[in-house]
């Protein structure tokens, strides 16, 4: 038979112990783990960057178009000393760091802020901008290569183009999606221009109406109203009083008289002998055509040059080669080198004689 008294005593003892333990638990002070707070320097930095993203139109637009280089400069400049950072600009509220191959450190306290960003006029291409800051180093970095130069454009067809920029979440530049030109325009060199049909009907030179050419005239001709017409030159501007040479009687080459002796230099050495005109101070000439006649025993090989001081000479496009023992005119158009005081023919024939009967020089009238 169970001793009821003993049983009750045991129950009472157990209850008493539980009451005492409960009392001890209630009155014993509890040690609470402090809640971790964001360091003030980080809090201030993240708040400043967020405000820039919200109220600075430049940075807001950088986020909308995924310009990581622009935002990286902002965040980097304002990250407190001793801290590292990362950020993301995502199309949704979920993180897109994984797409960038970025892994945040798991052994650090990471402090984060985020904000919803859109363009000023309406919600176009909205983004979630999120900043991360922590003590330590970034575990990984983005590695990519620019595909193009910022702002450059490239035609993808005759009616569409693409533009270089940053259109994804990395820091590198890439081509945009294709943009079509307006219906009345075509794409040329990356630009949409008004459609144009070239027309050269009845033309042998000049513009084709679309920026192209209908042809180029020969050197002694000019283009006038779509046709090549002969250039009009003035009269001979040479004079015996302007004659200069390395030797001999230079005026014989400019006296307009084939009955007088020819000019010659009997001590000609390659690159030394010359014959020409010094038009005098303030009397410059833009020579556009030269005419020469008559040789005797030697060829006349020379190049036309000009100078402003008689010491420093520059070559023109004209190289003359007149056979020996000839008595006919040789004409040479001269490109436009503007007006100069001195013009001469410098020997390049390497003969012991340099000789010529007459030389004429003309300017262009029209």
C-alpha cells in the first residue's frame, strides 16, 4: 500500500523547487546582446549618396542608363576611410549583384541603403539603386572590355543605327539596341540624314546633290554649272626688270623676243642653277600657269619653286622637261599656292648648261 503522506510530501517539494527556480529567473538580471547600429560615418556617407541620386539630375540619369563609371566615382569619393563599397542598379527590387559576378563578404558587417530611381518626366526605365559598405576588401571585381567609344554611332542598315554607351550593369561600354531612322531619312556614317537621290544628268563635274561628285575637271579646266570649262588666265606678268638667275643674262628669258639670244648658265650644277622673277616688295603674284619655249643643245629640266624672302624655297607641282633642240611652247598649269614675291625654275637636269629661250608666267583670272 502506497504511503499517501509521503507521496504528497514529494509533490509539494517538487512544486516548491519549481516556484523557487521561477522566482530566481524572474529577479535575475538579463544580459541583452546590443543591437548592431550603422557607424555614423557610413550612415552619413550613404545618406549623402542617396540624396545625390534622388535630387541631382546628372547622377539620377546615370543610374537610369546604367552608367556605372559615373556612379562609381560618386560612391568612391564619399566612402569613409577604412571602408570598402559596392553598389547595384537593378531593374527590380531583387539584387542583381550575381549577374555582375560580385560576391559580398560573408565575414563582415555590411551596411546597406537603397532607393527607387526614375527619370524626371514619368517613370521610364525605373531602377533600384542600392549601396553596400563594409570594412575590408572587395572579394571580386568586374572584368570587362569596352566595345566602342562613348557617344559614337554606327549604322546597322541604311535605315537604322546603334549608339555606344553603358546599357547594362557593368562598367564597360557596349552598343545599344537598334534605333530606326525617321521614315524620310537614311543612315550614313552613323547619322540619320534626309533621303537623297544623286543626280548627275547633264553634268560632267560638280555636286551630285547629295554630297557626292559628278566628276573632277582636268588641271587646266574648272567646273562651271556642272561643266568643265577652260580656265581663263591673264597676260604674262614677267618682266626683264624682275629677272633673277644664277648666272648669264637673265633678262633674255623674259624679253618676249625670240630673236634675242637664249638665257643660259654655263656653270650649271644639279640643284644650283636657276632662272626666275623677283616681283619686288609688296608685288606678290599667284602664278597659276607657266609657258616655256626653245632649247638648243641641252634639255631644260627644272622644277618650279616659290619664296617670300629669296632664301627659303618651296616646290610646286610643276616639273618641266623640255627636250633639246625644240622650238615649240610647253604649257604647265600650276596648283594654287597663293601669292608670293619670288618664283623660279631650279635645275634638276644635271647638265653643264641650263638654257631656255623664253618664259611666261600667268595668274588666273577666272
